[in-house]
C-alpha cells in the first residue's frame, strides 16, 4: 500500500463509521398550543391540569415523565389509555398510581424485556478473571472442586410473549397518537391526547 492510498483508506473508513450516526428525535405536534421539539440535550416541560409533563429523547426513544403536581393521588387508567402506532394498531398501557409529588415514566416505543444470564459465561478477549469452586457432587477426594461441574448457577430469563400488544415498534419518520386517561377521584378525571412525531436528524 502506498503512502497516498493510506489517507484515502482512512477517510473512507471514517466516512463509513460516521455515516451511520443518524439518530431520531421527536416533536409534539398536537395539541397545537403545546407543539415543540423534544431533543436530547435537555428536558422540555409543560403543564396540563394537575400534571407536569417532561419529555426528552434518549437512545432514539421518547422518554416521558408525568409528575403529579396536585393535592390528590391520580391514577393513570391503562384500560382507558392507548398508544396508536403508525400502522393504526392500538396498544394498551399499564395502569399506574401517581401520588402527589411523584411521577411515572413512559418510554416510547417501550423497550422489549432483556435477558441477563447470571450463570457461568464464556467469552474471548483480554482481561483478568477470578474463579472459585466449593466442591459438590463431583468433588475429588481432597475436598477441592473439580472445576468444571462445581458452583453451576442457573440462568434467569424473562419471557417475552409475542401476543403481548404492550410492546410495539415505532420506526422511520412517522406519527404516534397517545391517549392518556387519568382519574383523580370518583367524579373527576381528565383525558390528554397527543400526536407525537418521530423524525430523523
């Protein structure tokens, strides 16, 4: 490889790496009096009834914190609330209780459950490790663990049900309708509806 080719190769590599750096941010489109951009740098907030909304973009998802600024406990009624995805499918939300001076968090689109293994793992790389054995049914005659069969922990997994419509995708430049129904007491409640736009930056 010539010296002239090296800078060209580095430039091409840099372009390939940075070319995939596009990310998504969000806009509140409806209601029009609350229209605003929701970026990654800071929270944007507004008040509706006894609730304060704080919104921010994080990891290409919209994070919404809903604070109860009133004097009474408010309940988010999941059975009367919904997120309508860009394809028009309505997805349920979880019911949540919001005491005064507390908040609930909504992440849109909701992240799928993650699987974490707490048992033995194997990998490749450079580093420092520590291993131990307590013996057990396969220990040798000296009371030391044989290594391979000792201290085997079970792995724990979260089960994702594909029929659980709480989880959905929100991709590309598209709109999502969010309907939130709150109950303050038996006779008092309110409904907040938003249109949220996802757009590539």
